[in-house]
C-alpha cells in the first residue's frame, strides 16, 4: 500500500517477516513509531536522491528500538546494540550478504549518535534522520502537510506520544544506567528519576589511576 509520494512499505517476504517479528515483540507505540521512522526516512531519501535499499532501510527502522522491549530487561548493553544484534541475527538467518548486514547493524547501533551517520551509507544516515523527525521533529518543515497527514493517518502517533516515548525509553534503560554514559540517553533517566546521577568524563579523568600515579616522564 502506497502511503504518500510513491512511498510504501516494502512488499517482500523479508519485509513481511520483519513486520511480523516487530509487531509480535513491540508495543503498538513502538511499532507505529518504527514504521513512521521508515516512512520519514524513505521520503527524505527520495527527496535527496539517495540510492538506498528499501528492505535494508525498513529492517533498520523496524528493529531500531527492539532493544527497549521486555526481551532485553536483563541486558546491560546499550539498547541500540541489542537492536543491532537482533537485526544482524535475523538477516544472517535469511542469507543476507554480510555487507548488507553491516549496513543495518550500523544504522541501528548509531541511530542515537549525532554527527556520524550522515557520512555513512544512506541506510545508516536515513534511519537516524527518520528517528529524529519522528521523536524530536527534526526536519519537520521539510515535509509537506500532505505527507505528514498521510503518514500519521496510517500509523498514528496517539494523543500523548511525546510523554509515552520518553516513558518507553526510560523503562527500557532504567535497569542499565551505565549504558547511557556518553550518549543522549542519560537524559531519559534524568527526566524520570530525580536520584539519577550522571557520570562526568572530567571527573573520571581526574580520578583515574593516571592522575594519582608518580610515573610521569620527569620522574623517570
């Protein structure tokens, strides 16, 4: 089914399997969000004339938040890595070439890391910009009213998406606070938990063994 501007969910065996896995694993909130991420990403890719593989882009978009689900409540990895590993295992089991598997792994693992994906493969760059559009409205004005309405009509945001997605991030990461260090993800923990204490790289450097050792060059 075409959503808008000729953009549609890929109609292939692989894409249908991705849809079934994510629908069975994620909440409606995350499923609709992930699908919208693909649609925003594909629209951006088409507008910019980027050559991307719709199946790979769809897989990256759909798996990008699976690490936030109950399946990973014991994991201490970054949730992005859990999602990247899940997509990697899925694609390898379907005989997808390793180079394509890597594109999807990178797209998911780096989707919360600004300043890097934009210089990588289109699939990697587009998953990040699609996520940024859906969560934070980055690039909102680059889409027409018709495009935005068409996507939201098909995969609704609901009445309180902003608070619900923050809650979903918090619930998916509150058991692994150390995994948020050095990322924007610690903002979710700070927002929801007043007792959360951010780690500070300057304090880590100043408190390291190097800062207290007596093995500096001038002492040798």
